[in-house]
């Protein structure tokens, strides 16, 4: 009877030892599994990193913010970017060179010099040649080319762009005033030598019919299209009175020509040059 408790005690102790050993083995196995998982995860991460270094990244080309400019648009931009004197300042300077004179035309040489040939009618005296002016803005700054001048250069001179103004006396005598478009100084002021009595009368008659100023016509045009007025000239409207032909260059460097009735500021024609 005394031996049974001892045996039971020995069995109980052995059972506890076995349980402890089993638990330790389980803990060791779990640790090995966790270590293996961690190493596997680290290996996967490392492999992904290495692959990222080797494989090139896909890139998507973003389109250019501005479309490629045509030759004419590039020329407009080049000349207008170089111009520092606005149309308004050039107009004031030009009119100041002729006592009681009125502005008939104001052009910036080098911008669409042959545009006036496409006008609905010929210039008041001789051939004009529209061009551009200050860089695009929302405010009007008229220019033009109706009256006779010399042969304007097809591009800015060595000293930069030049404003060519035509200012008429009351009797229609036209004066050509050339103004440096960078510093605003008058380069030349002279009476056109090739005018005859008929030319002068035609210019005087057209000015008498024009109850609206070129500045007013420019405002009408720029309200229709935001941009810079690069040309304003007084033209005949196919026998139906007179118009101010206004060129406006927008921020895309395209030019739109507006014919504005010189009596009531109504736009009678509009044409965009996409070149």
C-alpha cells in the first residue's frame, strides 16, 4: 500500500516532465516557423526591390502645352515680343508730329505686311501694308495702313521693330511718321511725295465720313476677340461708306481681321488667318 503513492508520484512527475518537454518543442517549432516566414517575406521584398531596379519604369509623354507655330505665327511672336512701345503711345507720338492731324493708319513693320492687299477695298492713297503691334493683351491698341507710304520693310530694322504711321491734315495731305517701337523716338517724319490732288481729296472725304475714331473701332474688335490690335486702317466699304479695318492678334498668334463700320461701330466682316 505504501508503494502505490510513490509510483503514482513518479508517474505524475514523469508526466509533467513530458508535458514540459513537449511544450518546449512546440515553442521551438513555432519560433522556427516565424523565422522562416520572416526570412521569406524579407526575401520577397528584397527580390521585388531588385526587380524594380532592373525593370525600366513606364513613362507617359505629356503633350506640349502649346501647338507648333507656323512661320507667320513665329514671325508675329518675334516682332511683337521685341516691341516695347504700345500702339497708343505710337499713335500719340505720330499725331503730335502733324498740326491738327488725324491718324489714318498705324502699322508695325514686319508683321503681315501684305495683309492689306486682302482688304475689301484699296487704301485711300497708294498701297498700305498691315502689320502688328504690342504683345497680346485684352486692351485695344489700333494700327492700320490705308494711306500711302513708302515701301515698308518686310522685317524690323537693325535697331528693332518700327511703327509706321500715316497722319493726314484736314485737306488730306498725308504725312508718314516712322517711330522706333523700342524706345518711342521719331525716326522720320515727312510729307508723302507721291500724292496728287485726287489722293488728298479721297483721304479727306473718308476722314469726314468716319465719325468713329480708330481707337473706338479697336475697342469693338477686341471686345469680340481678346488680343492685341496690330493694324487699323481706314478703307472704303465697297461704296457703302467707310470702315476701320482692324487686325487683332490673339494669344495663339493667329490674326483676325475685323471691318468695323466707321459710323456706328458695327462689325461688317470678320476673317481669321490661321497661318
